[in-house]
């Protein structure tokens, strides 16, 4: 026969196990929620179009990604702030597409810099040709063709991860140059603890960590990290933003995004009037 003390101890153990199970479930839900928020950085890039990635991990259709995001974040009124940026320069986006990656002509031993002359100010970027030669070579080529000129930076994330995403001539997250790039520099020492540090410039892609599919799918879209962001090392880091460029990014981030849910178009009118790459 079970004594009262034994029964109390048994009930206490069962209560403790239930509490632990609830905590583990809450942690799993939190990780999934953060993954969904973090995923909004990445856009599927492929010749002929693309789709939102519902995670830095799996591909979904545009509506699926938005539904996942809405389910993961509480509803809120859209954030509105004064536009801190100037009007875009006169001109229009060039409709350029290429069948294959440009021939590798970058000098891996040289220093390259990219300047994004935006409506919000110049963003200077030191490019890492040594460790990401294909990516830097592509940006050198596309910038020389005027590919990025007059394009909008179409996405700002302000929750979970903290990035401004640019490089899509379509302006809606589905565009690309017609070719894809190999992943590079994923073992960079700068990516410690699954964190892309503030000041990093990296490529968006369609990699799905769950299925291990979608490697080597970078195109022209890239993201600028304005605050340390928790992300697995799956996205080619290829540049570092200058101190003055970080000030411009902070101005853009402070203006917020237009959904109030941590992921949307920036309230600031962020347009790349001119992108230039220089070798020094």
C-alpha cells in the first residue's frame, strides 16, 4: 500500500515533469517563432523569379511566408515615422538578365570597395575579394552595368534579425540577375556563435537547412546588418560596412518599417541612385 508521503512525492514528481514539458514546449515554440522572424531576411533567388523563404530554412510561396510571419508575431499598428531620406534621382531601373555568371576577373589579392549612393546617404562597403571572389566579381560586373542603379531596398527587419535588404531590380523580393553564385566564406571567423555581426554585408539565397537543398543559389539580393543578428552561417558574407555607412543604416532603421510587425518595406525611401565598385 502506498503511503501518504509516497503519494505526495509521486504527485510532486509528476507535477515537476509536467512543468518541464511545458517549458520545453515553450522553448521550442520560441525557437520556431524566432526562426520565422529571422527567415524574413532571405529571399529565394532564381532565374525567372522566386518566392519568399518561410525560414532561412525552407521555401514557401509568398502568401505562405506572410501567413507564417503573421502567426509568429503579434498584430500591431503599422509604424510610421518621418521619411529621413531625399527623393530618388531621375532615372529608371534597367531590365538586365544574363544567362551565366560573369567570367572570374576579380583580383583576389587587391582591395575593392563598393559605394551605394542612396537617397539616405552613401554606404561604403569594403569587399572581401580574397574569401568571396565570385560574389565580389559579380557585384563588380553588375555595378559596372548599372544593374543596381535606381533600385529600391525593399525590406527592413526590426525584430529577431536586424537587416536592410537590397539588390532586387523588381523591388518586391523576386528578382535576380538570371544566374546564381556559389556559396563562399561560410566558415569566416567573423561568424561566431551563429551571429552575423553588425556591419556585415551578406547574400540572400534559397538554402533550406532542413532538406539540405538550395546551396549555391545567391543572385543579386543582399542584406546589410545594422545590429548583431542570430543567423546560421548559410549566407555568404562578402563585405563590411564603413562607420559612416552604419550611421546611414541606423537612420533608415530608426524610421521603422511599414507593417509594425518587424518585417516590411522601410518607411524611409531607400533607393540606390548609383552603385560603384572600385579597385584600390
